[in-house]
């Protein structure tokens, strides 16, 4: 009796299982995965030669160096752009989300705010570190533009507040009682310091504002 073996037909991989890489590019992670896969599935009878392994490992090291170099250059470029933007703010009034005052004995730093139009009435509310309102001062009518507020350091009962940093919240209304938007102002930038966390803007009101906390610029 003769045994007839049926030929084995090999089916090519479907297009869905093939790698789609139209730009013929590879990342550092992709290169490492390919190298590991090559070592894992190498023919034990004909393993990867040491010369070929060293060559591919060298290629990987060069790729890693190029990636690190690109990351460094990108970081330097972004830092340079941020520093240039910070320098352009010299002499300009900067706006922030909130404004603070510092009480240190008889010394109290001023606060500033900017109005887009004349206000019939402006109020300043002083808030302590616990988020509680400790004083509300009626500033009366105020003109459009940047205005400065100098707190007297006293709470609602007329007693002096403890030393520390307080938040100031401004509210404004027009003659019809409609709310007018108030932008918190940190003052005019007089100098800039550059540190590892980015530029810090120093203003004529004694404020030091990180460039990341600047929300706008006004004239």
C-alpha cells in the first residue's frame, strides 16, 4: 500500500495582519521590539552572528542618541521661545486669574485691577488663607483702565489682620447695577528672572508672577 501525502499549501498573511508603515519610519521603541523579536525567533541552527548583533545594537544606540538629541533641541527651542515672550512683557501691565496682597506689620503690598469701562461702584473683598472673607471695602466709582487698591489692613471689626498673604476679589457694576468684568492685574513688569521652572515676572506692585499664571496683557 502506498501512502500519498497531500501537499501543504501555505497561505500568505492577509493585508489586515501586515504592518502598515507608509512613511517607512521606525521609532526607538519599535526598533527595540524588532530586535527582541529577531533574537526570540532566530533559527537555533543558524543563530544571529555576534558581528550582526553588535552592528544592530550599534544602530540602536545611534537611534537612541538621535532621539535624545532631538528632545534636547526641542526643549531648548521651547525654553528660548518662552524666555523671548517673557522679555516682550517688560513695561507692560500683566493680568492674572487672582491677585494677592501681603501684610507684614505696617507694610502692605498694593493690589491692582483693570476695568474695560467706567464703573459706578467697585468692591474689594479680602479673603484669608482658609477661604473666608475678612473684609469688604467699597471703593465707589472707578474709571476704566488699570486702578490700584491699597488695603488698610483692618478687618470688618476695625482690627488689624495678622501677617500673611491674602487674596483680593474685585467686583464692579455699572449705573444700572449690571456686572462689569474685572481683570486681576499684577502691575507693570519691571524685571524678569529666569529659573528652572520658567521665567518669573516682577512688577512695580511688588508681585512675582510665574509666566504660566499670566492670563493676559493690558495697556
